[in-house]
């Protein structure tokens, strides 16, 4: 019996050591996982670091008979929390990534992950009910043969982990090289491609902006308007592809699978070019009604999807709800993320960029602030943003792009549509720098752009939509993106 208890302790040591190590190797993934499980934002970073440290502590405790019982109690409590959180998320219809073993192994929450944790729970409970005085043989007291066997087991465990991580690194390097080659060479004839006109992959319309209206023929030749697609009251993934794009063709089997798997959650719309016959041959005739054909690249250029394949998620209201996912692997990751979320919730969005973007404030309430007006006749506070829709613009008159917008704003003020929001300008410039500015919209002084930064306005010019005191969009940087927030196109 003592040997059985020892083996259980060694096994649980391996489980918790791998779980803690895997999470520490992927802290960004750990933060995302705890956030998806509903941990409040201020506690996300501490939880992402504290959880793997606790798992490593429990692992070490299993190696000592003096500490093993306390470790088993902690393990039981932690596993119960894991299992409860998984069951709760599944009951809500969510499938967040469990990130159970971090970079070593991770998968969306499901029946298999619950069953696995229940198995670990049974072993930890078995140790716990034995009491503090009966935790099996002590490693220090066992004979030399047993000590050697345990050491060999631990070395094998660590070696297997190291080999796995090495394979992951090699796999990632291969994926990166494949993408670099894809950008430099055409798949068909090896002709060098100049991609300078494509711009940065990070260029995109801001999350929360309305997706532009369009009218394009589908693969049958029937004209389809954006409003027709919106009538389905379902989110849509617009996937920009091309019949001569190798990675696009590689995605075709997955697209058919995703269409079936997520039919109740969202719709996948292929936006391509070329002939209908070429596209149906490439992507399958079963989706002819969901394949739109551009004459050139008019819709792709409208939404800055200049690379193929690129995917952009649009919510049921017709607003952009993701950053562009560029390339087959990024699209697969975006699909998995969308499939695991409750799309009926307000402000659902997918900030799936490179990770260098600042955290978005969509859905947050405007914090308390007070800014003096340019004329000195009153202050702007958070209460003033608690009513109807407002377009809040941050600028600096030392910025040439901001000055270029003055005429645009003046023209817009004289031709505002009935549904257009009120414009409020937060200026980082001194009061006397505005002497030549003649606008109807109120201007408030924001030295150092401190208030602008608090509500998600970074850079100048930058605009954001606020309604009922809640931030509803990502900050749109530059004239084009600012006007896109209210559906106006330059």
C-alpha cells in the first residue's frame, strides 16, 4: 500500500509540475484563459502568475510525506474549482480554452477535460482521506532501487516535456518560414511578388465600426447586398480569398467543416475574385450562395483586407467585431475563439492581432474626469457622455493630420445625417493655438491627452464612439478610420 501511495504522489507531482510549467511558458495564454473564465480584469495578471506557482508548490509538496497530505487538500480544492468553472462555462454555452497544461497541451473546455480532472481529483481525494500520517513511502527512506526508479521516472518526464517543447519550436519555425515564402513567391510559377502595396497586416478598420455596405454577385450570378446578409440576424465571418492562393485552397476543407459545425452561431462568407467556375472548383460548389465575387478587390480594399487569406468577423448588428486574422493558422485560431464564445452577449469582440496592441476598453464605462472648455464657459465631465451617442475626437494642432481634418469636420457639420452622433473634441494643444479654428462642435482642453488615453484614444487624430456613458468602439486612428466609426467613407 505504501508503494501505491508513493506512485500516486509521484504521478500527481508530474501532473501539477507539467501544468504549472506549461502555464508559465505561455503567460499570455494563461491571461487569456483566466479572463475567458470570468476572472475580473484587475485580477487577471495576478491569477495568471499565481495559479501556476500554486500548482508548482502542490507538485513539490507531493514529494514529501510530511507535506503530501496538505498538498492533497490543496489539490482537491483546486481541482474542484477547475471542474466547477468548466461546468459553469459549458452551462452558459461557452467553450473557453482550458489552458490546463499551458504551452504543452491545451484545448477548449469539454467533456474530456472534465473527465480528466475528475480522474486527478479521485487520486488526490484518495491521498487526502488517508490522513497526514499515512502518505506512503518516503523517498528518503526507500531502498536504493526504488529511489533510482523514481529518479528515472522524473528524468523521463522532464525529457519528454523538453522534446515536446522542442518539436513545438520546430513546428512554429516551419510555419513562419512558410509564411515568409508565401509573401515572396507566387505558388504557381515562383515569380517574385512585390507586397509593398499591401501595407501593414495590422492596418484595419476599428472594432465597432459598421461594416461597409456593398452589392456583389454570388457564384450563381445573383446580386447580394449586405442588408440581405444582415437579415439573417447572425454573426458573419467574411473570409477574403483568391482562386490562385495556395493557403486559401488548403483552408477549403476546414471551411466546409466549420460551416456545418457552427451553422447555428455564425455564417461564413467567402469574398473572392476571378470567375465563378474557378472559385467553385477551388472552394466547392456546395457554398455557391455564400461565395461573393468582386470585380477587382473593391470590398477587400474597403475593409483593408489586402492579403489572402484574411478573415474579419462581423456581429449580428453589422459592426466589425474582430481585428483581421491573416493566414490560415490565424484564421483557425479566430474560428476556435469565436466558436467558444457566447455571441449573444453585448460587446463581444475578438482582438486577435499580434499582441502589441493596447488592451481595448470596449464595453467599459467612461471614468470620472473634468476638462475645461476652450471658451472657458464650462467643464466637460463623464456625466456629459451619459446620454446619446457621441463621437469623441482627440487631436493636437501640431499634428498635420489633425489640421487636415478641420475642413472635413466643417463640411460634415453642415451636412450631418439625422443619425450622426454629436462630435466632442479633446485637444492636447494650448488655448491660444485654437484662435483660427472655427467649428460648431465644442472643444475641450486635455493637456497631455490624459483623459483621451483613459477612454482608449491613443495617437492623434483618434476617435471613439461613446453612448450612454459606455465606450462602444475601438479607437479609430486617422481620418479614414474616424469617419468609418459613423459609417462615412472618404
